[in-house]
């Protein structure tokens, strides 16, 4: 599983990369992260700041939360359907 870095660390890494004093690969090595990770953070920072199209960090978090809620509601609905069918069958069949 991917390591989660604190937002302050990400923000500072993006600032360092944008200063262009060193190549991105070297900055990533100095920080102990992969260059692909740093490129991803740069891309997401551009989206969050409105310089590029895409889902912002807040929109992504909301989408994750809504998908999770949708999964729970779908499961609850399926359970209720099965319970209704069970009780309907129990009331129709003679004892």
C-alpha cells in the first residue's frame, strides 16, 4: 500500500519542484520519494489551483465518500428486498 505523506510535506515538495533549482528527479531522490509521485503531486496542485482541468482534491474526496455511501445503500436495499421476500413467502405459504 502506498505511504501517505502529510499535506505540508507534499506542499513543500511541490514548491521545491516549481523553483526549478534542481531537476525533479534529484528533488524526489533527496526527499525519498519517486519522481512519478512528485509529478503526480505537481499535476494535482495545478488542478487544485485551477491551472489544469480535472477533479480537485476536495472533489475527489467527495466522490469517494459518495461512492462509499452508494455502496452501503445498495447493500441495505438488497437486504431489505430479501427480507421482504422472506416475510411475503412466510405469510403466503400455509402452515
